[in-house]
C-alpha cells in the first residue's frame, strides 16, 4: 500500500494536492465507522487492508467513501481476481479497463462446431467469432489508461495492485465530478451523475440503471469476504436520495426502448437482426413465429458471446449468420434486443430447444485466462431473465434456465461439437440469488436427490486449455464440480461415450464437460461413502467430493424417473420430436433418433417437465408452409449428464425422490 500520492499525482488529477493518504493511526480511527474493528493481529490487518485502501483513496480524491465502495461493489463485488482481467478487460476492484492488453492475452476461439440452428431441414448456419479489426476501442474499454494519467501510477500497478486500483477508480470519479462542473461534495447524493458517467455507458437509460444500482447498494449496505479473504463492509445509508435530474448534464445519448421487450429497470435498445432472403432460396438469420400462441416458451438459454461487444453486434446483424434474442454488455449491463421473443432465434445448436427458448448472449470469452463477469451484467441479466420468466411462466431452476453447455446434442453425431459456454466460471449461485432463487437445502440429509451448490469462491478446480491447449488455466472460483469413477481423487474421471465415441478418457480441459456437474443442477443419489457422494450420471455411477465442512451439494426434494418394470434399459433422446403419425401431409417426418447413452434398470434421474413431442417446421423464407407439429407421445425431461435429455414417458416410472 502506498503512503502518499502527492509526489506522483498530476495537479489536474486531484482537488487538493496537499492531501495525503491516511496514516495508520487515522485509518485505525476510521475502521469502526467502516465496520471493521482494529486489531494488532496479522490476520485482522489483512482483513482490513482493502477497507483502508478505500478510506485512503476516498480522502485523497474527496470522493465519499460510500460512493467509492458502492461503485466498486457494482463493478466487482470488491474482488481483485488476483490481478486477472474480466471478460471485457477490466482489472481489480474498480474494474479499470485495459481491453487491448487483456484481450491480447485471451484465447479467442470457438468452443464448438455446432450448427446454431440445429435443424436438418435446411443447411447449417455458420458461427465464428473474433475481435474487431482495425477499430479504436471505445472509452469504456480503456479507463485504466485514463486512471494512470490522473494518478501518475504505472498501468501495471493499476492492473495488479488492489490499493492502486481503488485509487485509480477514485481519481476517475473525481474527474467525472469536475467534468460535470460539480464540487467535491461530502454528500453521496451529489455524485449521481458522476457515478453514471463512471459506468462507461453512452446512453442515459443504461447510465441511470447503473447509478440506481449503486445507490441501492449504498442505501441498503453490503458486507462480504472478498476472493482474497478480506472482510469488506459498506454501512447502510438509507436516507441517501440523489436527484436523478443530474444526469441531464452528462451529455449522453438518448436511446429509445420502443420495440423492446425489457423491464423498465434496465437500459435497453432495439438493434434488429435481419430477416432477409439471399442466395438461392436461402434466408436468415432467424424464423418468424407466433409464440407462445403457436407453442410455449419453456427455456431461457444463457450464453457468452465469444466476441467483443462491437463484433457481437456486427455478427447478429449479418443475415447470413445466426441470431439470438438479447445481447448484454459486460462493462455496464446495457442490453440490446435483436429478435422478438415471439420469433425463433438460431442460437442453441438444437432446433427443439431453439423453438422453445429465448437466447441471452453475455459479452465475454469462456476461455479467457481468468474469466469473470461484472456485477452490473449479472444484475441486468437477472432482471431480464426474471421479467421473461414472469411473462412466459418459465420456472426459475436449472432445468429451465439453461447454460448453452447444458443444451443436449440433438443427435449422436452432434454431441462432440456442441458449445460449452458460459463455462465453469459463470457464478450460477450468485445469478440465482439475484433471481431470488438461491440454491439451499429443501429436504433432509437422507433425501435421494442433491442440488450441486459449492461455495463459488472456495471451489477452485484446476482446468487446462484457457490460452494454450494442455497448459494450466488460472485457478479461481468456479461453479463446476468434477466427477470420478470411485470415491477418491486419484481415481479416473467418468467417461462420456457421446463426447468421445472412441472411449478415450475425459480431461480437465476448460471445454470438456464430460466429467463435471454445475451449480444448481440436481441429480439422484447413487451412494455415499465418507466425504464422497455418488450420483447417477450418463448411465453410470459418478462420485464427487462432498465433505460436511465444505459441502459441494445440498439435499433436495423432487421427483425422479426410473425404467418401468421389465425394462432393463431405455433410450435417451436429445430432442422430444413427435411420432411419425403426427406429421401432416407436406411436412417431412423427423427421425426420433436416440443418443448413444442408455438409462439402465435401477438407475434414477431427476425429472423435469412432461409434455408431448413437438416440431416447428420452418425451412422457407415464406412462412405460409410453416407448421407446429404436436404428437401424442409424451416425453419427460431429465438431468442425465452435464446436459439435459429426454425420455419417453411410456418407458419410465416417475417417483418421489425418496421412494
């Protein structure tokens, strides 16, 4: 921690050049106010170091501490991530962006080769991603450079030193306040427009949504332990009520929310994906439909873009490309809607899922060296998902809020190429907490079902392949839990015969989902031994470490399926298509092809929705021949492996979890 900024901070970068950082004695006096008691122990000193850095930076730059703490919470929840960048190139507790440096180190490659449309009735839709070439980065992606100018600190120090990073954030806030012609007030309410400017948003609605979130945090207070083990506290200031009219001074563009389907509490604009005909009878990049009148919307699929924001917008506006319903920006949570929710976007690689889902793409790279997502994006995504779930009556659980990595391959041949985003570094527990559905025990310890629920920060499995194939990834918090063939770390990982038909072993590659489960997923218990729990997974018994002192799963209620009496095994499907007799004349019959897995006698899998097979026939630009075919055969969705799957209801018994 630095002792003073006076000798390296340009006069323009601070209001009072004579002010220095807090002395240890002054910091000790402030600690009770900040919610941390002073202590002589090394452990307590470590716990309060970051808190003192906020106090020091707030005093140095005349920024109210609550404003600085509130902004940082919305950026990173006060985590430093060991100096590694976020998915949009942001560093440290203040998420100071240096995208050119961060993205140059990231692994920019697609994690699968799937056909995003996932329907054999027409040609495959390509999908590639990458960085914008030859374009200047917007200001929101290079705030660290500006912070270096204001503080006189080296860019590397701002990237890697948490205290310096906090000082850089304070300098940016103070500069925003000056640019707005406002004094360095001690009243947090006077900083609304500066906070909005700090977001990097270029439109009023998104900047206001960001500032509103910051002041909600300030009013309610927050307390948590960071990823570096430091206890942080922001004392509640319920009386803070900023004047939102301040934002008129910020000079931001006004974006109309007309034509969008978004909650009013987010910044949202309409950037349409084209529905155009091209080539020889080909068209793109989505299908017109009439949902939910034509068929229900059952799923919300969470993706990451594998591209920067600007590239993402270019791709979704390409008629020869693929599509999704919404894009969410990492730096500030801004939302762009591209496809009406009544229409079917091409995003999930499985036509059955596409026809019944809404796709949300989050700016980011699954295999960045240390992928993490901003609190601003988590919050706006959760608001959007909640809004859509209420509108279409979609249950808020992991069988309906899918990751792209849990969408099944529609046929055996497609399994190896299916995408694996948003990956093991998406914090599902935090996301569902924001949705109002945190994963907690719902049954006693003897229940036959568990919900995977590790502590994200403490759960740190090793992965490889983030930058170079086979090379270790940075180790940090994860939603993923690894599965073994026996209750021992030294035992082999379970195998996925669909992902590897040749029978080769599973790996710890960041894109290899063959031997892992994820937070919020539910499985039937197959056994317990000491600190280990076994579940049924892809037709086999799979073990994961689940110690009482730091559990990775909690007991749950629910229903399970098992083969009907007399059946030794039953087929498993990647799509729930109707039987042949259900198709009208003019609509080709789609094969009901089983996957290479088997659900064996005495095995159990957690059951989801039951319903008839459906197929949306739409191979032409002209919508006249389009049909929704509904069969009589009933299917039950199950959590079969890392991905969901389907079984025919006629093949299974549906039982209470403990039966």
